[in-house]
């Protein structure tokens, strides 16, 4: 350890001034010798203390700067999510760029909120910014982050705002002192901050009350800012995180809006077999993804060193896209997204709980009863609840798990294909077109794609939800439904890559809840933040010639007959 310390000069708790006089606590790790160096900047809401990356980059001739965001830990000011990150980020970039030890080239990286701080400065065209690496983060916080297609992301948003961000330091360790399930079942939703012992948490109440797309969410939507990015961006995601579709959409959006061919060709995308962060284990949930799963764990470090030392993005990763194909358990390079040769196949829901490429003619609907007092529990899945949410994680773990306990419930419909006679790879965006009716004025429909193994295990692959009032446009004005009327619902299951092996089967689940990942729709049509009433909903799923419910699968290197 003594030899390593000689390679690094450390400056702790440096107070970096912002334009309004607020000072942000910052730690700086410099290489041992005098000179001008490129720098890596990380801006965090989760405590800047930690030396691993400082030592790593300093030993490679790169300065490492890590800063507590405004109002967090040792930084001055008050924290409110996202609001101050553009100005504070730009002021910090300018401060670093003007230091005698900086050569004027700065890269940024980090997960989740650390990625959001990058999206905040990406469109600002700062002269010192050289590259970005946002990982595991949404680009449209309304579409799939704190809400998901109209449903409130209850577990994530409640735990983050009421325990992680409600004070200057994290109080997440206090969550196990509460009956987490009981708190999350409390009504109304807007009062869960007080039920959690936090008093009034303004950010939580704001997020609950802004339950339609508005200016409140619009300013966080990166889709409207891609044209202003002028530096290469390396987007990184996990198939079992909440945000892989956002990584894909940002990658496509940045390329389509790039001001030059050079920048278009410079952006990179990588998605692996992870949840909300890379993993040092090949196991996730109940699946072992094999030794190849670990091969890209150092991708961020390689990207930053490559770009900050004057090399080209193709020297980091030749192909613009690299994905981990689950089931095959290997990495594959792609030169376009979706992959060349992708065919979008409609697989129809049929009577007898089957899936078929043959369209139905005259078949009766399937029925189930959704009772919000007894919701389908979150069991695995594609989301960002983690061990940093103690008490919540134990009841809502992400990742692949055998879904048979869920499928045994009376309020979960399943539709399964015949065993496959050859391998079929599904890589790309998955959607469900569901024709359904409800006895309620508003309700939810949840869909989940699973891989059924020969021994009967039903392993979840990807999932999605639609709140009925947002069926026409999740960014538009909500419209309640007419009880008993059949509507078409588009359920966005996001993106995935999975090889369904010969002898396996493809299954689709349809239900109306996934709690506490998403709040329970109480079926009343009232304001979901203030409602305290519940109604049982009678749900009907149609699959006939007029209402041919189906899943659309992006099939690569295979076909379904």
C-alpha cells in the first residue's frame, strides 16, 4: 500500500465555489508528479468518500475528482433532485479546467444519479468536457423511472426520496426498523413520507402529485436535448435494470441528432446481464450467466482512459454496440440497432393458455379478478431496487427468478408456446398488444415474458405495465375507460436479448399488479395520490379475430412458424 500512495497526491474536502456562493465539498486525486493531466469527474449524491478510483486513475496519469452534490454530505446548500445539477456541474467543470494540474480535458462517469449529473451537463457544450459515460439511468423520468407508463414506481421512489435523500446523509439503514410492506400498503400514497417517520418530504409529495406528464417532468427528458451534445457518450445498461431501453433510446437519439458523422460514429452502447450496476458475480437471481458475464466489468475505466488520452472510440470498442446475449451467455458486437436481420413476429394469445403464430378466429375471452387488497407481489424483474434499499430489497429483489409461484395465482393468466424445435434468439424491443375490458373506470395491465425451461422453470426475461388512463398516450392527458368496453392497450416490455433454446418454450403472463415495484391501481379512477378507496376489478382478455391480442417479438437468427 505504501508504494501505491507514492503514485497519488490527495486533496480532501476542497470547497469548490458555485456561481451563487454555495461551496461543494470535493476530493482530488492527482498523479504523483507535477504536470497537467486529463481529469475524471464524478458528482455524487451518495458520499464522495472512497479511494479506489482515485488510486486507479492517478496511477494511469489521470486526475480523479469526486464531489458531493449540493446539499449532500459535506456540501453546502439544499438538495432537491436534479434541479441544481446543470449549473453546479458546469461550474465544477470550469473550476477543474482552470486548475494548473488540468490539461483541459475532462470525462465523467457513474451510475444512476451520478449518470443524471452527466445528462445535466451533456447539452451545455462545456469547452472542457471531452466524454461521458452515464450508466444505469433513465433519459425520460416520467416514462420509466419514478413513473412507468403511468404507474407510480412506488418502492423505488418512496425509498429514494424518503430515506436516501431526505437528509444530508442517507438514512436507508433505518428502513428495516419499519414494517416496509405495511408502510407501502398504507393509503393515501401522498402520506407515506409521514408514515415512514420522515415528516413532510416535499420532493416525495411533488413526485406523487405530478402524476401526469408536465413541465415538471419535461425538463428532465433528455430526448429533447440530444442535438446539443458535442462529445462522445458511452451508454451502459443492464437487462435486469429499470433502464436498458433508455440506454438504447439515448444511443439512437444521440446518433440521429449528432452534428457530424464523426460524433455519430463515436457514441457507444453496452448492455450486460446486470441489474442496477455491474456485478462481480456470474450469478444473478437464480441464473448463472457464466464466466463471460464478467468480461466487461472494466469497460468504463477503459473508455475514459482511451478518450482522455487522445485515442478514438473505435480503439475502445470497434463496434458501436456490444450486448450480452442471455441464454447463449456470450458477448456479441453489433453495428446497428436493432441487429441486422431482425424480424418482428406476432405471437397470438390463444385459448387453452397457448401462444401461437396462427391468428385466432372465434375464441372466448379469458377472465380474472384483480383485487388491489391482494396484489401480485414483485418477484424478481427488471428494476433498480437493490441491497442499498434494506427492508425493501428483501421483498422486491430484481433479476431472473422462477415465476411458477406467481403463475399459480388465480389473478395471473399465462399463455405458453409449444416447445421450440430450434434455438430462437429474441433481441430488441418487445411489446404486447392487448385487447381487454375491465369493470373499473381505471385499472392496470401488466405483461411479463418468460423463458420456460424443460424442467418447468419459468424464468422472467422482461416486463411492463400500462395504466389504463394512459392507453392512448403516456405523455398525453389521461382518459378514464368505460367499464365493460374493449380497448387496445400497448404494453411496453422494454428491450432484452435472450436465446430461447431448443426444447424451451416462450410464455407470456398477463395480470394487473406488480407490487411494490408499482403502486396498486385502486380501480376507482380517482386521483392515485389521494385515493383511499379500493374496488375489485373484473378483467377480460380477448383473443379472437376482431381482438387478436399478441406479443411482438424481435426474432434474430431464427423464425417461428
